[in-house]
C-alpha cells in the first residue's frame, strides 16, 4: 500500500496542512518544499517549549488569588 492511500497518513497530512501552509508563508524561499514539514515540526516544538516555560513561570512566580 502506498503511503498516500493509507488512511492514517491522510489524517496526519490533513492535521498538519494548516501548520505547513503558515510555515511556507513565513519562511524564505531558500527552504525547499520538501523541508517544510521538518520546519513545521520545530516551529510547533518551539511553541510548546515556550508555553511550558510560561506555565512554569506563572506557577512559580504569580500568586494565586485568594491565597
């Protein structure tokens, strides 16, 4: 079975397509289309790491209301 006919592959491609489109727009044309999914992965990883760091900061340094 070819991967483009695989339903799981189609699901992942559908879920990743909006991120890939945004990354294609914000990256320079120097990055070839074959590398856009890798850049998208690292872009999402960076967002996740920043969100985790933000949660850690707020849990540690921002006081809870009513405490």
